[in-house]
C-alpha cells in the first residue's frame, strides 16, 4: 500500500539494516532516508555527521528516538544542554529552538517522526551570518 508517492503508507522496517546503508562520512551535517511520507506525518531515519547548530522548524513537531550513538542536545535554552544516548526520546515542539552541539559517537542515528510532514527545507537557523542550509541535509 502506498500513499501516492514512492514511500509506503505503512509496513515493517528493520531500522538497523536501513542505518547500515548510511556512508561513514558525508559533506552534509546529516543524511536522511524517508521510511514513510504523507501529509499528516513523515518518518525518517537520519545519521548525524557533525554538530548541528541552533535551529527550529516552522511546520512540524519533531520527535527523535536515539537509535545509536550519542552527544548533547538542548531545547530553547543552551544552558539546559544534556547528554543523549540510545533508547532515549527527544521531543522538539514546532518552533522550539534546538541544537546538537556535540557528538560523542560517529554512529549517531535517529528515528525521526515529524507531524505533520516536515518538508526538506523547513529549517531556520538562528545564526544567519553563516547560512548552513545548503549543507544541512541530503537524502540517500
């Protein structure tokens, strides 16, 4: 069953097998692959390759399950920076400024649930002196 795009509307996914397809290095901050995609939500797996500066999304809430790796994150206030590790869930409400200032593991992979669907360019960086959108993400 599909949703009118190239993505299934549902199904079973081996997340570790999908994650094994990510390359070891990337010129972008992260690479992602959509598992499902519809107007009401998108589900993606993405690997983070470098620290992600403060930003927010205007169109969706972003829910991240830490599949592997680790680092630090903060929501709304850099003074609340805390560690994240596999098995944890990070929830970034729409328009909440958030960042991943440090990665402690080169294999950091998240399962992302965006509701409603997050379009690829829905990212607004706080520091606009260095526009990092072109290197923010790419799909595999």
